C-alpha cells in the first residue's frame, strides 16, 4: 500500500515539474494538440545527438535567465 502511494506521489510530482517546464517555455496557452505535436516532433529530433546538445545548451541558458 505504501509503495503504491509513494509511486503515485512520485508520478504526480513528475507531472507537476513537466507542467512547470511547459509554462517556463511560454507554451501553456497553446492548444493541447499543438503542444503534443511539438513534443512528438521534439522526440523525433532528439535522435540526433547534435540536436540534443544544442537543445541542452538552449535549456541551460533559459534556466539561468
């Protein structure tokens, strides 16, 4: 029972953090289908290690802003 509760709490925390990233990126006002499309395209683009590196630098810069 405790393991299940802890797993649900961890899952909820992860979703809250991901939602915060959507807000920080300025995407919270987009329709959900557009946001999902962006994420799916991003998933495809992350197959290229150079793109992952570039996105990591961009994200780091935004976190520091």
